[in-house]
C-alpha cells in the first residue's frame, strides 16, 4: 500500500504510473494541440504584392486542415508531413484595406491589409539608417511633419546572422507600420523616399521590407549555394558571425524568399573596399543568387553606386572606393538592373553616411519607373563614358545618356584628371564641347593617353550633369577592361593531335609591340580543327598570371609562344607575357611559363622576371624548367617560383630554341659579340653545360657537323629506333628552310634542306614504317598570312630533303595567325601538377589583418593551416581554411586575423595534403599598426559591446556613452594596458539608435559613433 499522498513521490508504484503516462504521451501524436502559425512577416497592416498569385504560408500540425479567407474567396490546404503549409491566393488589383482569416484549430484574423507593390530594401548602414540618424531629423523636419500616409508602409526585419538558413525572421519588436511622424525614426530614409516617389507617381500602396545589417560585407549576403564559384568562401565551415559567408543571408533574406515582391533594392559596398576587384564578381553573383532563391529569374534589381566619403578631393592616384563604383557600374550591364549614381550627395563632405538621402531614393524611383513599370521615356541614367580620342595635347571624351546636352553647375568643370604613358594623373582643365563631349587638357601632360572623372574617394565637387539633372557617372579609361577578363576552362587534349598557338580573336590586330590574346588550337594530323580552342587567361598581376604575347614588331623575333613537349610527352610548355591584352611590352616585367597536362589542366605558378618572353622547356618531372629571354639568355627557373631566375648562358638576343633530350639541355643560337664577362656566341646548335644544370655560366658545345651558317629557330630530335637513341635532327631556320641531319658515327651528317617560306616552328614524329611526319607553322610578318603545313620524309633513315611536298593542312583565319606547334600531351593529368601558392599577401582592414592567397591546380589538397609569428621564427596556428581538393583552375582563399599582434606580424601557410604530407609557403609580413589610435566599439549581442582601445601608456580612464542629444547613458571605469586593451561594456537597455562613445586616451579626447540595434 502507498503512503499518504504527501509522500507518494517516494512510492515506486506511483512513480512508475507517472513515467508510463509520460512515455505514452510523448509517443502519441499531439496534432490536436498544435496551433496554426503565420510567419512574423504576416501581421496586421501588411501590404501584399498586386497582380501575382499571392503566397501565404505557415505551420500547423501534420494533417491539420488550414483555411485562408481573403476578399471573399476561401482556400483550403491539408498540412503535409513537414508541418509546413502554403496556399496561393488569386491575383488582386491594388486596393484595400482588407481582412484575412487563417483558421485551423485556432483562428488568426489580420486587419488593414493593402494590395500594392512590395520591395525588399537591403544592404548595410546607408540603407539601414533612419530619420533618427544624426542631423537627419533636423534636415528633413518638413518631410517628417508631412509624412502621414497609410499607403506607404514598412516592415523592419531585426538584424541578425545564422549558420543555417532560417524559415522565419528573428523575433522583432516591429510590425508593418504606416508612414507618419511618430514612425519615421524606424523608417529607412532611403527606402522611404523611394517608396514616396513611387506612390506619388502611381498612387498604389507601396510596401518596403527593410532587411539590413550595418557594416556588412556582400559575402555574408550570398547563400552557400550562391558561392559555388568562390571556393575559398564556399568551402569555409558554416559560421554564425556576421562576417561569415552566407551568415546574413541565412537570417535576413532566407526567411523572405517566399514573400511576393515587385523588386529588390540594394545599397551596399562600403565594407568591400578591401576587395574591390573581387566585388566585380561578387555583385553579379549576389544578383543571380537573389533571383534564384526568390525563384524569380527576372526579378528587377536596383542598387546605389557608392556615395563619397573621406576627405573631399579632386586628385588621387588610387582609390579603392572608386574601384567599387567601377565594379558596380560593370554590373549595370546585367538584364533588369538599374544603378543610381550618388557620388556627389555628401553634405558634410566626409561622412560615410551622408544624410542627403532624398536624391538617392528619387533616382532609384526613376530606375524603377523605366525598368519595372515600363516607362521607357523616363530617364534614369545620367551621362556615362562612351569613347574618347586623343587630339594633340587634349583628350576629347564622348558621353552617352546626355538628354539634350551636357551642362555643369558652378563656373568650372571639376573632377577631370589626365595622364600620359606614366599614368601619373594631373588635374585637367575641362570644357564642354557641343552636346555630348568634354575636352580636357593639362599643361604638364604633353602627350595624354588616359582620362578619369570623379575617380577619388569623395568626388564631392563633381558637377557634370545631363539635361535631365542626373549626374555623370565616374569612369576611367585604359587601365581596366570593361568586360571581365578571360578565365581558363580546362579541356582535355586528344593523344596524337597537334596543338598550335594562335594569336588574335579575329578582331583587328593591335599595333606592333602590343600584347594580343593567345589561344591553343587543336588539330588532328590532317589539319582538321577539333573545335578545342582554349583561350589563355588574360589577367595580369599576382592573382591570375596573364598569358598574352606580341604582334610582330618591337622585341618580336618570331619565337614567342613556341611550344615545347617534354620528352615523356606529359607536359606542354611555353613562355608568355604576364600582361593584359592591348598594352605595350618591354623587356621588364613578369613573364609567365605556362605548363599543361593531357586533361587540359593549366599551371602558371612559375614566372620569370628577365627579358621578353621567348621559349620555355621542361623535363619529365618538372624538376627543371628552362626559359629563354630576348635580353638575358637562358635561365633555370625553379618550378612554382616567381622571378627566381638563375642565368646559365647570357647574351643579348643570343638564343632561339630550347630542348631536353636524354637528360641534356640543348639550345640553338645566333651571333653575338663578347661583352665584358659574357663570351661571344656563334651560330650553332649546342649542348648547354652537362646534363640539366641549375647554376653557373655554362659552356656551349656545338653538335658536330650541324650548320654554323644558319640561325635555327626551333629543332626536334627523333629516333629511327623509336627510342631515346636520337639519330635524326630537323630544324627550321630564320632564312626559311627546313633542314635535316643524320647521326652517323658520332657526327651529324647533312641530309639536305627544303625551302618553306616564312617558316616559324616545327614538331615531328617518326613512324615505324620509316616515315617522319613533320609539321610546321608559317607566318608572313607583313600580311600576317599564316598556315600549318605538313612534310613527309621517307625513308627517313637515308632520304635527303630536297623536293618533298609541302602541304598546307590548315590556314589561320583573318586577323589571326599561328606561331608554335607541338604534339598534344599524353598520359598526364592535373595530379601531376603540385598545389602551389602563387601569391600570398596581407593587409590591414577594418576587421584586422586580411590574408589572401591563390593556388593553381589544387590537387590532393586538404587544408591550409594559417600560422602567425611576431619574430618570424616561432609560429603558432591561428586557424584553418579548407582547400578545394582537386581542381585544375585558379582558386582564391582569404582568412582574417581578427586579433593581430601589435606591430609586425609574420604569416605563413602550412599546406596540408590528403596523403599526410605538407609544405610551407613563403612569408607574408604585415604591420598591424595597432598602436596608431585604435578606438572602436562593436555590439557583440543584445547584452554587451566590445570596446578595443590602443594606448601608449597604461592607466585608468572612464568610458562614457551618450545618446545623440548628449545625454549620458553609461559611465564605466576601465584599466588600460600599454598597447591594445579590450573591455566589455553592458547594454544598459539602450533603444535602437545612434550613440557616441567617449574617453580620454593618452591625454587626448577620443569619440566614435556607433549604432545600437
């Protein structure tokens, strides 16, 4: 028997009954107790998108029948096994207010609903900031006083981030609100003026969903799937910090993707100035991702080009902010996008958050009117660069989108700069000429080549407009291609085919001495194109090695881009210039040595820094790479290095072809007189030192019997025994001959020659039937006529070249020509190309030290361990980045050290491979400069802030937080050490708004504004 009730908790029998009941309860479906729920976006006063099937969704118990009633129509759905239901309401014209009833086991009634046009307004602080920011409420006092309009409404999404995509937004104190004086402190200033302008034009309700995050980078706004083309971001472990890839998308955009909207409005980019070039790819990726995730491939996308901030100026040689504007302008070519120019709207001249937002909203509205509402007569683009011509000491710039003509405000045209070949810009005198041209000149630039407009951080004085009153876009000429640079796509080679370097894409050939695009064209041995035309990458610099070469002219002797196949046939190599297409070439600068495998993998990790690129050859395991330059001669270049040339045979213009046979380096030469310590060179084909040397000036030993009266441009050794006992020599000469020699008793015996006009390069193969098949390219340097020809030599062991037929098997198209020819690589793949870091560097940014590196042909890669040292000797691990694994193209990686040491930091990568091996990268050195006045505050979460302060001397100080009107909200005593200190400050129930942190550091007053969310 159980004890009295007050002691039953001790009774095992009683406990057993309770436990059994609890288990049965948990295992029994509790459908009857679940309630119907709507997403937090669905509230009273919401605005729904007109003229589309309106999506309404929510959650309920599995199997529960949910009924939605709207405008007299009823829609019913049974909740599926996911517990998530959705209905699609019939399209509706603009109107309201309406009510909606959602009923299941419970009933939800929503009131005051309007149907109109809905826009998502997103981005960072310039989209986020409301009429409460700074002096905005004073400047727009009349707008606020007259803002009451129930047809303009906003839903403000609460800021946050997440490691995984959310189905619903984070809990928020805001619901749908109508515009009125009492709500303006919550309204996005930019979003409000955009909505107001559209309402005034069309008279339909306008709803804006503002989903923003101050200080955010675009990488955090793109979904994980949307980052597939950015392996360094895609492969990072999911994180919930706002700087983590996809983390803001997961919290702030993913929950909105089912809501019916008219368009997307974006204002962001200030936080991406540290990777402004990457932004060229990131912004289009974001646009595509938004359209994909919202399941609207034609969703209109409007955005703001960055306003100016920092010190206003007319001249600067570099500007990362201007480069972001350039990237934004590039994205304007995407279908159904519209850009609002805002570089001249800064009132204060230095504030990154200009309060003059009405022009921004109005310009976005003009773009919407034209692009979204189809009013093509509405001008929304101001003057933009179209072309330019150089006339004497002046540049005449032609603009498009000028309306009826250009005009200026003020007396003089501002913000035009001009430069000559040195690209050192000077302020220009600018004059409007006619309706659409501006003429610029500067007394100190006698021979101008380049022009810029508003190419500074803060072009506040920019004053060129079109007749519609819209400002001219910033631009620069010459240095940056309008379209993204070519990216290499690996295509496998077919064994036995021929590979030919083709210059030009069919457009008019550039001036002599200028770089031109290079293609690798593939033909079978009958000369039939195999439709495998590989365009080599044309990006110059550290992150993508350019592969371009010269048109015939200055520094060009016909031997650039001649191909070389390794003796084991696994590696195809050639030398080129690391320059963009269309620029002059000289004897300095980086020279790319390109290496390809049979699967089409391209490696450009090896570069040279001597002379004009001519030829390159590699051995069977890549342990030896040799490079021939026009000015410096033959060099050994270690694989995967940059500029680590070791000169083996010097002499200006002395060397032509290179080859490695049986582990011996060979070269062909011309005549060069002795010069100081450099010995004379004569016409010959010779061995270079013994074997494959890597250091020291080598002795050339001529092959006995081979001509000393001809300059051999390229040569090939073959074996009549079909092995490595080479006894046939074929070469092409600069006098237009194909020559042949046979090795007999240790001497090379002349076996005749054949005239082939304009012959450039050669490759060949001996067949077991006794025939040698030779393939050559020809190029007329006056007309650029170019062919691929074939010659058969039979029987190769005894025949003499004389009257053999020269058969044209392929002809280059107009405005293109052939250079090198070789057989395609065989039996190799990208796994034979080591994973090498081609560049590794770091720089300070607002978050710490940002490290960037690039690899080519990532094979067998597992991860990169990032290590840091303060002395360059003792390193400690500070993080890991997952490697792509197996890939044949270039990949970029980034890592941010959020807590660098004060002063100089040394960084190194430990490359880890799947087979357990590893290797160290070169060092990157960054001076964190933390001692130079760091004073910042960051909101960690809803409860606290992190304050980072640098001080020269240790001591105590008071941290004081005031609101925007100067009222003290917090005073906290803190101790500071010499150097960097971090302290935590509690959130004293601060409401959303702008606050100011004050302190006295090293006897100087410091203050910084910050936003509380």
